């Protein structure tokens, strides 16, 4: 996890789309759930070309639950960073 982002530039660059996954940090790898961040015009354009319900119900419920418990997620991220550092020192 790099903890760096360019999402604050979405309104400066009309064609910038930042894609995020809930796979690793939120422990939802098998559900293939994520989101995109972009300026309103770009998101509207992309939305017109998508399916109405492209996310299955299980992934949606799990994603909502994960986003409602960010303390747990941040704890997991911290632990992964610690373990990554331990592995790199081995």
C-alpha cells in the first residue's frame, strides 16, 4: 500500500480516472469490488455505458459492511505494513 494518491487532481484534469479496489485493504479479493474517482462529467459519461446493476448483491453487502468499519480496515493495513517490513528484513 503506497498511501499516495492523485485523486485530488480529478478536477484539474478532465480525463483523469482513479480506480480503487477493495480487494486487499478491505479483505474482499474474491468479490471483485472497487470504485472509480473522476470529475463529474467523466463519471457521467462512463455511467451511461455501464450496466444498471454490475455488482452482485453479496459484493455490495460486503463492501458496505467494510466501509462502515474503517477502524478494522486501518488496523489490517497497519498490520500488513508491519509484516511487509518484517519480511523485507528477513
